[in-house]
C-alpha cells in the first residue's frame, strides 16, 4: 500500500458482510481484508517456527515503536513521540499523573460532565490515591473554557464527545489553558482516524487514544500516548515498567527511564494485536485525512437529512453545524435501546448509549451515500412498523 488516492470509500480493503451497513466503527472498526491471515502468520510463521527467537527474528520487540511511528502522522506529530501499549485507561492515568507533577502547587483537574466515564474514574481514583487535596471539576462541555483559571493544574478532556459527537475547540482551549499556566491532556478516542489532527501545532503536553475504533486495529488493540518532546525527559511515569527502562535487558534493579517517549511503555507488547494494528495502519498511506473529513461531513449531512425526513419523532442531539461535530451522528428517543436492537437485526449496525442515545459512526473508508440512504430507510421501517416493540428487543444485553 503506497499510492495515495482521494478515492473513497475503499470498501475493497475491508471484510464487511455485503448485507450489513456498519455504522459502529466509532466503537469497533471492522477488519481489513487480510487481517485473519496476519494473525495466522504470527502464530504459524513466527511463533511456531522461531518460538522465543521471534522476539528478534520477527521484530516483535520493535512493534510498539514501529506502530507508534505509523500513528504519529495521523495525529499530526513527529516520529518517535508516540509510545504504544496497554489500554487507553492506563495511558490516561500515566498522562494525568505526570501532568499533576508538572503543576505540584495546583489542585484542580478540569474536565467536563460529558466526558467518558472511565476518564473521570481515572481522575477520581488518582485523586484518592494521591490524597493531596486535588479536586475534579466537571462543568458542562460548553462552559469549560470559562472555568480555566490560575487554580487549574490540568485541563483533561475528550476531544469528541462519545455520546453526541460534539467537538471541543482544541486550539482555543489549549491556548487558554497555557495562558493560565495549566497543562492539557486530550483524549483522542473518537478523533484519531476520524478528524484531521495537528497535535504538535496545538502544543498540547499530552494526548492519548485507542486504536480499535476509527483506526480499525481490532478488539483489544493497544493504546497510544503522545508526550510533547520538549518535556518528555523531565517527567517520570507513575507506572514504571521494565520496557520503559533505557536498557530493559540489563535487568537493573534501579529504574532508569528511556530518554524518549518510550519511558511510558510498561509491559510486554501483545504481539498478535500489534501485528493486526500494524497491518491496519497501512491504509493511511492511501488516504488523506482532509479527504476523510470532507467525505464524513457529506455522508453525515445526508444521513441527518434522510433520518429527519423519515423519522421526525427522533431528536438530533449531535451539533447541527458539521464543524462542531466529529464523525458520528446521534439521535435521542425514549426507546433508543429497543430501536437499535431492532435496527441491528434488520442489517444496520449502530449502537446505544445511556440514557437515550442512538449513535451512528460515519466512517467514509467503507461507507457511501447508498449506505446512508439504506440505513435511514431501514430505520424508518423499524419505527413505522414498530418492530422495536417486540419483546426480544426489550431485554438489555451485557454489552449495549
């Protein structure tokens, strides 16, 4: 995969059943065609043949660095500044702990009331562990900027709201935070691979994200953390694992951090997941994020128009202005869960979020105008025929 093209979608690169419209890539991206063979090759051509020698012969140990450098241009940073591994929750914890150490005389962590619950749990758990008088402030998302002052240690936000797709003005908020002396952390879970990002230009100290949504790395794919290069060697991670050591195989009993973002690595990389992600990231050699954004906006506008015309009882809760919206569209209904379940059974996969949100991810890598119309038509049928009233759609599953 080397030739960049503006041709979208690239359905030929994905394994998605032909009878499915997949509008849940903002939760779990679909597999690229060939992903299964990649996993097989790790086991049969690498592990089975070389056993432990594959850490060297198959370059297993270098995969976090290799994949980090693939992610770097997608989020607009330089090679070598992205560390890979673990989960988004762990990377958020590392970033927040390091950020609080940068501002030891301040006690306020500023987030918002729409943030993903895990991010808030991480913050409150760290506050309780440190027991140094920190507090977590969560004003409404549209009031965050006015709450940034000289008491704030860290502004800790998710760029694109997981429920509604509302998008923070990252540049304005980061600038305001820095004017007030605060550190910034941006969670890019619903941004990376969905909207153009220039994290280096934004000048944020930290960014974290997952790779199983719009980056299509597969369930359990490793997370990433970006640390601004000018500060990385002055901060110490709260979780100091052996692969963050400058010489892991020296087996030194004293932790001596790597002189790079690699110090934020912790434990052994999950090789199969890294190989799948490495394969999936090659698609970004073919496309440009500006083209992705233009296509996503066009498809989202079409989907909103079609749904509002066919299902006026549903309320749009995503920002109507596309410039304020990520790559998802959400509607509200008191019967949202049942409607989504009936819709899935009818061949259109979206998802539900509490308390009443029907959420649809718009990924132009594998979606086109026909998919948008078909999804809206199917939703109309589910609503008008009241298929969602069937008893089987009233029982909530373990994963909603």
